[in-house]
C-alpha cells in the first residue's frame, strides 16, 4: 500500500496491482542481495574467529531451546517439566547429535499440542 500511495495509484486497479507486484519483487531482490552479503560475510568472519569460539557455537541451539522452555514454564509449568524431561531423554538416549535439537523442539510441540487436545476433549 505504501508503494501504491507513493506512486499515486488506487488499490484494486490494474496500475495498483502492478505497483504492488513490482514493490514485492524489489523487496525480494533486496532481501536476497542482503542475505548473500551477510551469509558470505558471516562465513568469512567465522574463519577469522579463534577455534575455541567456533567450537562454542554448538551451544547456540540448546540455549535457544532452554529459553523457550523457560518461557513455556512461566505460562504452563507442566509444559516446562515435559520439556526438561524430553531434553534429558533425548540427550541421554541414542539420538544422533545432528537430530537432538530437532527432536527436542518438535517433540515438545507435538506433546504439548496433544495434551491441549486431550484437555479440550475431556472438558
């Protein structure tokens, strides 16, 4: 809508639709170009970091999971307990390292959704 008002066309007209389409295309191109610079620049920066810092990057995903568990536990303590139990089970079990965070996050979401459906069905 901002692009349509900048050009001075009415929404819903052919010119308005064309303007909105071109604005979305331009925004997509700018996003892709910026992401390319960030990805390649970030890759270069990572090569400059000391190995100890690079090794510590494996803790980013578990830290995000911990933050999500804390947020859930404040609203629904049962979900927090389930999240911690699931994380312990997955990390102590025979789950491949590359799938641990995936299993924890999606497992928690699925279990919590099933609990909510069960709660609504019994209510």
